[in-house]
C-alpha cells in the first residue's frame, strides 16, 4: 500500500478561477494535442473526459463527431465547459457513477490531482465498455520539482509549515502496475520531460496553481512566499529574454480494458 491508496478530498486547497485559468493555463489544452491524437476519437463514440476543466479540449475532441461527457470536481470549470456546449457534470473522480457506458475515457493534465489513483482507475474500468480504452496524460515522477522545491524552501524560510504534497506524480512502472491490477492491458506508457514556456510567467503559474501550498496564509504572507519562490526560481527557470519555463514531466499512456 502506498500513501496514495488513501486520498485527500479532490483538489484539496485548490481554488479555481475560470478567468485566471484560461489566461495562465491556456497552454494546457493546446499541449493536450498529442494525447488527443493518441486517443484518436471516432465519429459516434461515447467518450468521458475525466477532469475536463473548462472544456477547451473537450470541444476539440467533439469535432471528431464523438459524443463527449465531461466531469470535473470544480463547479467553476464545469460551468465553463457547459458554456462551450459540453455536457459536463461536477463529480469526484474517486467516485465515478458510470457503468459500461463509454468507448473511451480520456484525461489530460488532471489525473495528478486525484491522489487516490486506485479508486479513480477502478471507476474508469467500471465506466468503460469491455475492450474500451483509457488514454491519458498527467504529471509524472519529478514533475515541477524545481517549482515545488522553491515553494517549500520559501515557506520554510518564512517560518511556515510545509503542507502535505498535493499532487500524485507517479513513475511509469507504478501507474502501469495499477492499471494492470484493475484489468487493463497497457499498450503504451511513456515518461517524457517537457519543459513548458509559461505565457504569463512564473507568477501567472503560481497564481493559478500554488494555492495548495498557501492555505492558511494571509495576503501579505502569501505575497512574501511567492516573491521568495520566484527569486529562487529565476536563475534556472527564466532565460535572458525573460521567458519563464516550467519543468514539466509528462506520463502518457494508452490502456485497454480486458474483455475477460
Ligand atoms: C501539471 O499539469 O503538470 C500540473 C499543473 C498544475 C499543478 C501541478 C501540475
């Protein structure tokens, strides 16, 4: 049993702001193109977009003629997906309510928020028709280690406690083993470093994603921690032209639910 077998509530400590998300994290659905191609959605298929966020990538998938259902733990982001015309539901991915309904389950940049990986994979297996595919990309082992180390160091140097790590960034072996244990055949799984340019810089990334590290701090304390983290990150994550990069590592896989 690993620490991830029991999970904290979804998105613990994370507040989503649909406007900031669209601006600071607009690159997330754009970079989801590779995993969307791996999914290869077909006309008429029923596909579950797990952690659909504001539905930008769900809309792209729907262009194939597949029927997309989105689920996300954030009511704000589900509202955004619905505004784009996607059928979307607020749902905890650890307690999916679907049974043998989908030809495929797809997920981009969301599974690492779901710390109870086994509960999530079990729900995905239940949601799929026999032979259905689970195609996803998530943060892998070592993802954003520079950013999280800087945040942890900034919290410590300002005399604050370091909260429990909010994300699950597994190795390929770890996730493949879990998939197999839940009845999947793993056709492909790969870990890849993908340094990612940040359109609104490190401050934009931290504005949208760092809140799990900052719960319980007042506005002044938060600002100090952010300033110190940005100063620590500048030598390695910002180039001479002022372009900031996040040290993303992606874990991408294509798994099929066994028929027997
Ligand atoms: C990611 O997509 O890798 C990620 C995004 C926000 C927080 C942590 C990781």
